[in-house]
C-alpha cells in the first residue's frame, strides 16, 4: 500500500491561493522551491518560519546555488517574503502577490523581465592618452639620433685608443667603452698621469693593463705611485784616477797603461810649476 495517504499528513491551503498560484508563470525550479516552502509552512500550520536551505535542497533535490537563485526570484516577484531575524532569514507566503506575466521570444521560451539596476556614474578627470604612433618621419628622426650617438661614441673611442699606450683587444675595448659613463676628458687625464707611474713604466710597460680590463675595472680612478728618477752613474774624467776615499760605487780600476800616462802627465804639470 502506498505511503502517500491523507492519514500520513497533509497541507491545508485555501483554494483562492491555489487558483492564484496557478496563474503564475515562473520557471520549474522556482515552482519546486515554492512548493517546498508551502510544505514547510502550511504543512505545520505556520504563516512564516525560518527555513534552512538544506531542507529545501533535500525536498527538491537541487544544489544550493539553484535554490538560492530561485528564492531570490520568488522574493523579487513578491510571491514570498524574506526578513532577517538575527542571523536567520524568516520566509513567508505573500497572499497578495501580483500576477507575474512573462513575455516569450520568437522561439517560444519565457523571457525573464530585466531588473532595473541604477548605477551612479562619477566623472573623473582622466588625461587623454598620448598617441604613441611611430610615423615615418619619427622613424627617420630616431635613426638619425641613433646614428649621431654612435658616431659620437666612435669618435671618443678613437681618441681614447690613440692615447692609450697598450693597443690590444680593440673590439673588446669598444664593447666596454659603450658602457662607460665617465667623461672623455677624465679618462684622457688619468691615462696621461698613469703613464708616469711606476707600474706603467716598469719593464718597458709590461704591467700596463689591457684597454678592456682598464675600462671594465674603472681603473681611471686608481692612484698609482709616480716613477722614481733613475740614478745617474758617476763618470770619471779621462786619464784621472780618484783616490780611494773618493771612489764611487761604480768605480772601475784603470789599466797599467792609463795609470802610467796619468802619472807622467801629473809629473809634467808639477815640473812646470817649479
């Protein structure tokens, strides 16, 4: 025997409300949710009550997003009322709801009326966008500017290359030259000063760094020790031997022939004085 019997429970609803609901043209999902709300209210002789969405989901076998959307639609159409009581939403049936009429499109499907959303537009002072359009004239100007810059860089590098004493690795030096931000005058002055240093003059300039290395390490900022003046060797007069106490470190003993000639010359000088 079927369990759906009047003895197992029923819902009392006035005929006028049923007849009015019969004229409502809403979607099938909205009808499912509306019947579940009527069951939870009038089935317990209540005009309004807090109904959890999980109860409607269980009765209608619908996911929560569709239940929420259907409740929102019924509330907008005025069929149900929904008020907040603390943290709960109390739902009731509005018996004086207006009859909802839906228009249909040319395919025969019901079209839901659009809700009127009023949006406030605030005008802002936005600056007009610049037209970043590269014209033919602008391309030519850019090419000329790049060419002038490259020519200027090349001229400065040639001056540097002419002054720098160690001319090796020209291409590597040119690549490093393009990265240098220091003025040309500072570099030339530093090269002239460092050419007089002990490091650059030692062993015929063997320790002068390569140009690329000098530029990469910003060696123009180095402070080098000036080269000391070379010591001059003592040169004795021809045919004259100094006494031992006046002999320098570079003294070289004279030969016998030179000593004999020097002695004879000294004797001649002494004889003339007498």
